[in-house]
C-alpha cells in the first residue's frame, strides 16, 4: 500500500485506520507538550488526537524544525510493537535535505555520535556516556551552482539536493552527520552554516531548515501488510525546488 499526503488541514493526516494514524508534521511544530517550551500552544500529538477523536501514542520522533511523516499508534500495545520495529531497524526512513556544497553521487557516513544533552531536560543525566554507532546513507539527487559569493572564499555557491537514509536513530543524527562531512543542512541554526542560512532567508524567503522526512516504509503491526507513507513538501520547499529546477529530482 502506497499512501501520500493530500490536502493540508489543521493537521495533515496521511493515513489512518483503527490502529494507526500518520501525519505530515509541519516545520516548527513540537511533537508533544514540553516544559522546555511553555509558551507553545500547538503540538502534533494533541492536534492529531483532536482530529481522530482518540488518544494517540508517539512511536518515534522528529526534531522540531524537521517536517514530514510522523507516526502515532492508537493503543499502547500497538505503540510497543512499533517502537520495537524502529529499535530493530525494521522501519526504513528517507529524508530530503538541501546541503551546502556538491556531494558525491552516493556514500555512507559511519561516525559514532556522543550523547547530546538538553540544557534543562538532561540536567542530571550521565554526561560520560560512550559514543554510539551512527550510520547514514546518502544519495545525491541534484546540484546547482549559483552566481553568488556567499562565502568570501568562493565567487559562486554550490548546493546539493540529497536523500538521506539513516540506519540508526541517534539524536540529531542527520544534522550532525552532515556537519561532520562539511555539507551542512541549509537552515539548520544549531549545526548549519550561518552565512548560507542568511542567504537563503534573504534570497528565497526560506525561514525553515531544509530537512524533510519524505517517507516511512514498514510492515503494518497488525496485518503485516507493507505500508509506505509519504509526506508532501510545503511552500518554502517548493519555492527552492522550483528556483533550482529540482522538482522532478525530489519526487520519492
């Protein structure tokens, strides 16, 4: 079964049955309430619960600035099954990203990541945890060279559209891995390059991080049927794709 998000609503529901619901989370939306962000009033979990009329349970996470496929279970039992599937790497996640520079046609980042604590939430956490294995596959889909000297080192600026497939699920893995190989994700204010972020804001009106969870492939936890969930791209993404003639390249 191949399902793609359709018309956007208050919350964009990609798929729903009696066991599951998947949404296309917008960039900037928190997954659930957090005392770290007391001023927020909109949360993916609550919006999804209100839309479907029952409690929902998150089974994985997306960073706040990341958009795309976010899956919930409708019962704790199904949530446990899905959480195990993610932990056992039985779910394939694919992301789209715009990164600085030209990336090779394909490759792998195999670079262990250390524990990354939150300033408040992990105040009492053990900061001496050993780095954990982290592996990301990439495929370069398209490239562009622009006649703008964003960096003083170059007269032009180069960018790549890439598909990222994480094989592990470490915190901020894709963002940290792209920084590690010097291909920072455009719009990433934590791990990115400020010069390129500012250029995209001023030149293209892009105020978000260009990282999108495009698809999620898994076996249905009850029926066993193959399930492929896809999330469409928002206006800012489409503006970039059209400006660089990347619309066809970005199709999943």
